[in-house]
């Protein structure tokens, strides 16, 4: 049996500063590397893209006793989060996964996304009026967080007075459900409390929308049908909550991280500000260049051949999305931020049956944000040090202070 020398330590402190040299070393050494005990790591684009679509790699951690090799945030036992997790789209098996995903996609349809994007454009214009007048803003606290708050609560048609409570819990749960190798002591109870509160809140919304339907996401989820099937109340509640917290972290860090990347690459910013119509393409490149979710974890349900190694059943496999996105075997000059890059087959949204359900919405929001920014702002420069959040899988910021001038 071949011996794989390369090894990936998911808790290496160097990953918190700049993970890309580590990824480059792994890609050069092997197509599949060792992780923790009975955990394998895949760093190259070709294998990652293929395995994302392989039905033998699933989300079955909570269903097996052999997942102790990778302590995932969503595998904590004995609380309401575990019950809810059996019904969200990524965790459903086979036909149930297809059924619920199809119905969810009907509710989050292109027309609904266009309406939300139009609201985001109006919000961005107001925001930029103020930001330009002040001469700067923080891309995290002033832009990304309040924008995603407004979008998430608009999806639920939640009253304005409830939004602070919703946001606080959505962020808590979102941080837990991004796959990390451990859950901090004391955090598990808070996560269960947060998801319990959100479930109760959304359940009340579902009951209210069944009595008096509207045109919000919850109302649409109560009405969707496919081949005689509908969503149960529990499925609506859990998947609406999942969309809420899953969308928070990824969209926030697309916006804030994208601003940080553009401010740090003056040539790229000049390119976008000169051609705001590049915004949609810029979103794809920003996602490739510094993926908000660095890796995803899967569990093998049967033996899987990866390059020259056979991975046995019930083994954890980490697919390094961010590493795959910088693989020179697939991307020319991969460490360069190129807003005109095309094609751009990045894997930041995953792939196959588990492609991120909010992909269409995230792309639409990101396009509006960066198109408006490029149309209204002349110079975009750092106004201080961008502070990364110390998270081993979520590539995000605490703050991104920027200085701007108007066109």
C-alpha cells in the first residue's frame, strides 16, 4: 500500500493567517493526504470536483458511531439541534433529499431572488450616500452584517422589532454549523438554545402564514407542491432556519472579504470601477480567490478510490475547496485576482446534490453590492488593518476599515 507523506492539520495556527502556502504544499505532495485518525484530505481541484458529486460521500456523521475521528459542530448530542438536523436539506437521504430540495428551490425561485436583489440595490444606494459623505466605512460592521441582516429578516418578513434577537441567534448557530473540528466547551448549550429559539419563532410564523398567506418565503414554502408532495411544518421550520443561519456566514464574508480583496489589489479595483458591468464575474473570482468556506467534510458510505488510494467505508474526507480553487492544474496563475477570469469553475459553493441551496441568492446579492460599489466609488483603499477572525474553516473578518471617495 502506498504511503502518503503529506499530512493536513486542521488546527495548524498558520492556517488562520494565510492557509494558501499550506494548500500549495499539499497539492504538490499528493492527491490525497492524511488528516486526523481515519480522516483523509483532498487538496486538488480534479478530485475535489469529482468527489463533491460522488453519491458515496455524504453527510452521514450523526448517523454513524464511527464519526469520532472528526468532531463536527453539528454532531453534538442530546439537544434540539440534533433533532432539527435530521430534516435539513444537506442531511436528508435519497428521495427525501431530492423532494425537499426541489420544493425549497421552488420557493426561492428566480422571481423572488430578483425582488430581493432590487431591495438590496435600494439599500446599497442609501448606504453609499452616507459612506461617501463620511469618507469611509467598515465592510464588515457597516456593510456586510447589516445588509445580510436585512435580507435574512426580509426573507421571513420578520417584524423590525424582532430582528436583533433573530440576528444574534442566527449568527451563533451559523458559526456552530460551519464544519469545524471541535465545539468549544460551553458553546454546545448556547447553540441548542439558539436553534430552539429560532425554531419556535419560525414555527409561529408558519402558523401565522397558513392562516393569512403573504408573498414571503415562509408563505411560499407552505404552498409549494411537486407531484403531489408538500413540505411538512417541521420541514419548513428547520429548512427556513437552516437558510437563515447558513446564509449569514457565507454571504457576510463574501461581501466583507470581497471588499478586503479589492482594496488590497488596486489594479483589480480600477478594473471593476472602470467596468461595473464586470460585477457578476467579479463575484465568481472573489469566491474563488478566497473562499468563505475553506473545506467541507464528508463521510464515505462505501469504499472510494481517490488517485492511488482506496478510502474505506465510514471514513471522514475533507474536501479542501479553497485549495482546489488555487490549483494551477485547473486555473492559470491561480494566486492572481483576475476579475475577467473565464471560465471560472471554482467549487466555493460545493457541487453535485449538495450544492449550496442559497447559491443563486448569494450570487445575486454579491453582484448588486459590487456593481453599486463600483458605480459610486472612485477610490477604495484600506483605512487600517483588516482583522481576520480566528476560525479554522470560515475565512472571515472581524473588521475591514476602508477609505472611499466618490466618483
